[in-house]
C-alpha cells in the first residue's frame, strides 16, 4: 500500500511540476465551454430571404413588407416554383425561404387558419434557429394586427423545415461532445504519454526490476488522471449549468456514473496505447490519430451520424465517445431515464472490460 | 588577418543567470595543431566550445576563429569550421552516401566535386562497399570515423570534436586518432575534448579547465614535468580534484 | 553468486550475445569490459530479468532469471546505463520514492548509502535534473542501494564521466564490496579493469577472456615494446611499413609495438624498450586474435 501511495504521490508531483501541461489540462475544458458559449449568442443580421408567394394577396404582401422592413431581413428574390428552393440555397442566394400556401388570405378569413412554410439552411444550426425565431415573431405580430382589425380569431401556422441538418443540433448539444472529447483526451493521451515517458527515460527499467507488481505500476500511473478527469467533469458540468444555462435535465447520479464508465474506458485505451508506443511522440500521434480525429469526426459531436455514409456509420460504432456522447445527450439534454441509456451503458461497460483485459495482457513484465 | 593563431580567445565569459559557466578564459590555438580541451564534467568545456563555434554569444570577452570575429561574423566562422560530437553526428536513417552529400551540400560543395571526393574518402577508409548502407547499420567505431571524415569533408580550417571516441573499442579508437593525425598533417587544426587521458598525450598541446577557468595549458610533456607526475591522468587528477563545482 | 551458462541473444539478424558463460564469486567486483555494442547492456538486462535469453541459463543469487524473476527483482539493485531517475523530482524525493517502491525506508538502510548520500545531501532539495554529472551518478547509486540488494548491477556507470569522478566512483564501489555486496559492473574504460577482482573482456557479443586482471596481463602472448619520437605519427607510419613489425599502435605518449620474432631490432635513432602490457594491450591483442573487425 505504501508502495502504491508513494507512487501516486510521485505521479502528482510530475503533473503539478509541469505547469504548462497543468494549465492545458485544467484550462482546456473551460476554454472550450466558453468558446461554445459564445457560439450560442451569435447575432444575426441582413438575412437574405427568398419568397415563394403562390397566393399574392393583401395578407401575404403585408407579411412580406413587414419582413423586408425589419433590420434583420432583406427580401432578396422572389421564386415561382417549389423546385427552386433547393437551387436558391445551393447557389447561396438566400439563407431562408418563405412559402405561402395558395389562397392564403382566403383561408385566413374563411377558416381562420393559414399556413406558412419557413425553410432554413441549418448547416449552421445556431444561426438557423435565431433566424426562425426572429421571423416567427414578425409573423406573430402581423397576426395580432390582423386579428385586431377583423375581430376574428385567426391563426397563421408556420411550418418550419430545417434543411441539411434536420435534428437541429444547437450549441447546447455541444456540451456532451466537449465532455467526451476532454475526458478522452485527458485520460487516454495523458496516461499513455506518462507511461511511455518512463520507458523513454529508462526509469521503467528500474521499476520493472523492483518488487512492485506491474499491475500496481499501471494503476498508480492511471490514478492521478482519473482524479484529474473528475475535476474536469465537475468543471464542465458547473460551467454548462451556470454559464451556458444548460440544465442537467436527467439524473445527475446516472450522468456521473456513465461518465465514470467512460473515463475507465479511456484510461484503459491509454494503457493500451502505452504498451504499443515506443516513445512519447508515437504515443501522442497514436492518441491523436486513433482517438482525437475519430472523436471529433465520427462520434456525432460535430457531424450527425445519421447523415454519414453507411460505412462511416458502422465505423462510428467502435468509437467509445460515440456511445458516451449519445448517452449524455439523452441523460443531460433530453432528460430521459436511465432505462433509455442502457444500450449505451452496456456497450461502454463491455468496451472497458475489453480494453482492460487486452492492455493487461499486453503489458510487458520485461523489456520488449 | 591572424594567420598562425587560428583560435584566439580573450577574456571569454559566459554567464547563465548568476552562474558563470565560462570565467574569463583566454588562450590561443596555433594553425595545424591538435589541441586537447580537457576538463571535468560541468567545468564549462561545452559552453566554451559552443561560443567558439558561433552557436552562442559570449556574455563578454572577444574571440576570433579562423580569423573571424565570433561576435560579428558567426556565419563566416561556421563556414570555416567542421563539427562532430559523440551524441549527434550523422543521420542514422540515411545511407552513408546520402549523409556525405547532405553535409557537403550544406557547405555549398558542387555535386561533381562531392562525387569525386566521396569515393576518394570512402576508399581511404575502406568503406567503399558500405556506400549504400544505412548509417544505423554500421558499428559505432565506423560511424565515428565516418562522421569525422564528413566533418572535414569540406576542408575546414579547423574541426571541433566533442568526445569523439566515447565508448569506441581500443583498436578503432586508435584508427580514429590516426585519422586525426592525417587531417592535422594536411593543415587542419583539431580542437578535441576527451575523457581518455591517454588521448590527451596524442595532442600537441592540452588545456585543462576547472570551474570555468583554464588552469593549465601546455604540451603534455611540460605539464607532466610541471606537476612532477608520470602521466596526464595524474595531472588531471591533481587539477580537477580541487574543483569546487562537483563533477 | 551469478552464474551464466551459454547465454545467446539475437535481435533480428544481429547476435548481441553468443554463448556467453561466466560465474562470479560472492562479494567481489566483477567487471564486464568492452566497447559500445559489445553486448554489455543486453547481458545486464538478461541478468536483471528484463530480457529473456534465446538460449542458455543464468542464475542470480541461486534463482533462475527466467523462472524466478519475481524473487530476483526483490534482491538485486540495478543502475541502467542512462541516468534513469526522475529529473523533475528532488534528490530526496527520488530516494524516498525508490525506497518505497522496494518496500523499505531510507532510514532502515541509511548506513549502507550514508557514505555516498552524505556527499549529495546538501543538495537534497534540488531537482535531480539540475545536478551535475557526478552527483547524478551518486544519487543513482544511492537509489539502487536503498533496499540493500545482495547483488548490484551497474551498467556503464562511468561512461562520459570525467576521470576524477570516475576515481571517486570506484572508491565507493570498493566500500560497498566491504559490506559484502556482489557487484557486476560494465565499462568501456580499460583502465578501470585493474580495479576489479575478476574481469571478462567482451567484444561483439563474445567473451574473449575471463580472469583476474593480473592473470590476463600475464597471459599476454608476446613481448610488448614501447617507443617514442618527436613525431609519433611519423614513426608509426615508418614502423608499420617494416616487415618485422606484427602490430604497432599509439598508446599515450608512446607507440606500442609487437615484433614478429618477439625481439626488438635495432632501429637508428629510435629507443625501444620492453614493457608490461596493460589490459588495453591485452584487449587489442585478443581482438586481433579473434579477428573481429566490426
């Protein structure tokens, strides 16, 4: 036990004495969360609107005028055919398309209901949401005015269509992504580098020629990064709740538990990398290429998995972060019960078991 | 121009913070001589050598190498010297021939000239069959001999050797010194550091650095006489034993 | 104490060790002497259970290096070739850490390391990375000794170290020997051979000779002569051209010469006298006999 504690203490000394790494480790989550926080509050202006007005009556004209008068929107062009919608977006001529149904005014007067379709380019989901919100409020105000003159309860029903990014990932959804990324980075990359450093320095030789059991060597190397990850997890959660205003909708207990499982997966991946890499640069590259890129690209953090080619979807299945991010999205953002996350949890548990077994098998009690 | 004094150091000093690595060192090296630069670990040899090679600026003092001011003409100094150290000498993942071409190219030699001279050199070293061998596959002693030959390939006026024979077997070590003698015979000045005291005897003159200063500088014979001992090892022991900076 | 029988180890095509056998007595200093690439480090790694030999057996302290590696790890001390301590930890922290790793405390075996550690104790709050070469070496030795090992493996402890620190280091080894610790030490410096009880001269993975330093010198096959002149290099070239010279090489201020009929001819203006060979002369001769060029 004394062996183990001394080792952990030594490991913390390494971490605390390397000020630069410390700053990166603890500062990175803060920086990332704040960056995404700014992304949420992007102001939009001069949005180019294309109009498909099949009705051409007073009501539609009134709405169009009002939109054009607003400082946020400019009516950029009029289109005559629904098929042109795609073209307008693809040529980059408009950010938003408004489609009025036929006999808009008639319907409004006779049935009290009329439909407007709002189509937005959601490749940039944040902007798209803001645009839709602004334009809906303009339509609502027109609706109120019309009601005021007619004393009839009327309803304009906006039907919103987001093109290119149908589930509308808002910046809120980045929080689970950031969590996955940072935990993966701290655990896998830092653990593997710190183990490989001992090999490179030659200290591993002395440690191996000591009575300390290899499993304890690995455990005590992993311990500090486990604790650091917990600190990071807390920072991210606190920042997202109090700075970004993203509440934890589901159970905090399960959220933390699933995170622990993911941390264990990442740590054991780090161990596995350390058994394969010969030097620190190799460890860094391996964790960079094998972990970072896939986490960024394939985990669904940035690009929705549903929109990927089939082969990449399959590939994404073997990426631990994919399951973690999905679980956290459900638990934290959607607020679902743990029963809906059982699949993700099971997969993560299996991965943890798998990586630990493999890395323990691979850990060499000798050199080479 | 300073013609026979190829290295002149006047009160060279280098400080790192409040640590004086090289303390007011003055000496000269004659053209064509083999100059042994000895000293305990941490005595300031490497720092002094770096200043002379134009790799670091002295805190104070003056120096000329091959007639060029180490303050103002460090680029010219570098053009006129060769350098080889135990730690880094050649690219291990390049072939023998590729290393030659690379280093000769760095010093601006023409391809044709390189080709002719390289064959001549490899023949002399009896390495001609290893032309296309990766350097990392060569035994250490061969590597060091090759590295030295490459360091003087562009015919510098002076070559700096930093512990060139560390760990090399006794036979190859002697072959290495024969290369040094040969180079010296061709007029190349050799400035060499070593921990082998028998190698100190091979030098024309030897300086011994202790705590950043040069405490002794003379021919091996005169040094032994001066200290009343039989070999250079004892001279060294007497001088370095009193060093304050622990070695 | 340490018995090695027919150890062979290959890395790919290169044979690092070929049929190496020797054995050491208890409480002696056994020197493995040879240049870089001779296989010294591979041998030490096999003996410290870090590598498996391809064939052959090795017994350390009555334990087999392959089967009983766990027990061996409890009672040997090992100082690898490079400085292998934590540069960002202080002197004290390094020592305490290695004591803990070996399930002991610095206090418990302080008497053993006192002589060495005392010299660096004034700097105990300094980071190991900021120590000078000689002090690093002392710290590394203290760390290797802190658990009171019965056998100490020192892989090239004096490489790149200046002659004064080297001398000090050998003094420390002599003191340790008095404590009854068996010491296996490797070195490329031939002059250190005289300080060992027994030495093995190793070159290209093969042991060329094992004996006491005195006996190895006594076994030198030829008469060795020394000579010198104003320009040794010129004399060397001159002698090499002679048909009666078997070998000739520089050695310190002299040239060492072996003549084919073991008698020195008269050469005008050149004074030649018979001398005792050194270990280095023996090594050079053995290298020639084994005809190993690479």
